[in-house]
C-alpha cells in the first residue's frame, strides 16, 4: 500500500534526523576541553579525532536520509542481527562465568545443575540463531552459530578454564563476518547514496527552471 510505504519511509528516517539534531547541538570544542584533564593519562581521544568522528556522524546521517527505503530496511535488519549476535555472545560469557564459579570439571551429565544450565542457555542461543536467520532470510543458520562454540566445547568435556579462549575465538569469527558483510555492502550503499544525491540535485535544478519560466500573460 502506498500509504503504508510512505509511513515506513518517514519512520525509518527518524533516527537519522534525531542523530543529526544531536550532532548539531553537540559542542565538540567544549567536550574536548572537558576531557583535557584526562588527556595526560592517555584515556581519551585527541581533539582532532573528535572532529573526525563529528564529521563522520554527519556523513552517516546524510547517507541514512538519502538511501532508498528498501536499502534502509536492509541496513536496519543488519543492525538488528548484530545486536542479536551481541546478546548471544554476552549470554555465552555469562554461562562461562557461572561454569568457572562452580569449578565443576566433570562431564555435564554427572551434574544436574550444570546440565540444566546448559539446556537453558542452548535453548536461548538456538532461538537467537533462528531469529538471525529469519531476519536475513536465509536457511544457512550455521552462519550465525558462533556464539554456540563455548557450549559445544563444554559439551565435548572441555574444562571451564579453556572456555574463555573458545569464546574469544567465537567473537573474532563474528567480527570477521560482520566486517566482510560491511565491506561487501559499503560500495552498494555508497552508490545508492550518490544516486540519491543526483536525484535531489536534478529535482532542485528542475524546480529552478520552473521558477525561471515566465507565466503566460492573458491576452486582452
């Protein structure tokens, strides 16, 4: 429906407008001066990097405002998928922490509490992986199964002390996959943004030409 598509077009561009308004109100100079006492400790970014982030934020907002609706929906689906993967890794990290606190070195089948904890976390991870595959409209759910690696390692009788290393490897796999998707989609997004800028420029030129055309005078 055209009305529904128009409403979605407006709603999806609201975050970009809000972020642009926040950047407009943000005083980078004052923020950099507030961080100067910590600059000696090396805990903050230099002022030049803050300005780079400031201009990069404006560029991102401009891209969000100029992208077509379908590309914008795909971008938000990617962001939502990354948030779900982040929740999955945090769940695995909490599971590892509880396993290390219990200090149980045996198999899961010998401890009902550990087995129950494993089943609960496994169910949650499977739900998250299914949601990620549904959002990306793919049947290859194994692409989002990196958060399951600590659970698989624990199921294979790996001691709890080795699980943090497995979790780090899983996070690296997810980060590499995200970088690959971002690199493969960045050129497409840039081309769409350039095409949108051209369309806006053509609309402005057409509007100016219409204003320059004189109205026909009525003949007496």
